[in-house]
């Protein structure tokens, strides 16, 4: 059975948005000044050498315009080789493969995908998908790559209405630029005191 990990670059105030898209976000590529070889190595280690991707349509469209043309590197090669499971209403327009469209009942489809043998799934982006997957108990791990910045506005990691739940810290690592990599294991419903 496959495991599902959510991985996110995130500001101290919970923003995950990286590009302006069409909504006027002012801080495109805000992670760039903090990138270090140590951070790259930590990211590659956390992601693993072999995995498949679960992506929302917006993330898929953004990435498909970049990664297929990127120079060969451990990150580009791993992303390009991964099967991309894309939650979309337009599967016929998916060109960056290997790829499989996941229809409107994506919870049922993620359960089907996870029940198969093979590489674990990594979800990058999509606060909407992350929230729904957590609501249905389909996430085993969350990796937060926290940057020492406040952005004040932008798309947040978890959508409004994300269910209360708890996590256990698995590991944490700091880079020289102040970026913190923290891996959390899903621990179930929130335990209140």
C-alpha cells in the first residue's frame, strides 16, 4: 500500500503561494533568497528518490510549463519520471507524463491509487486537496519547509474548514539560511486538554 506525504514550502504566516497567477500576488519566488545546497539536499532526501505525484490542476499546469524543459538534475529527473495523478475535469489536455487524470471523486480515486503496490505519493501545492485528504484520513506525513518570512497575504496552506487533527514530530532540520524542515506524522483527531 502506498503512503501519501504532503510537502509544502511555507512562510511563517502560512502562505504557500509562489506565483502571481492572475490574482496579483506580489511576492513571486519568495523562497529563492533562502535556497542553499543543504536545503536542496534535505528536500531531495525527504522527497525520496522514487515517488509518484498527486497534483491539483493548477500546480500541474504550472509545473508542466517548467519541469519537462529543465536541465537534468536529481529534482527534475525525479519529477519528470514520476507518474502524475492530476485532479482535473479536463484529463484529455494532460501532456506532461506519465500522467493519469483523477476525476471529480478524487477521494475514491486516491484510495484506489493508495491501495496499489508501488511508489509512495507526494502532494505538492493545493490547499484544497490537502484539506480534503486530511479530512478523509488519507495522509500519513506532512513535510513543512518553513521560511523565515512573513508575507501577509496569499494562498494559505490549509483551506478554511480543514478538520482539527494532530501530528507527531518525526524530525526537524535547520539550514544555514534559516529554513526549517519539519516532518510530521499524522496522529489522528485533535486531542484537547
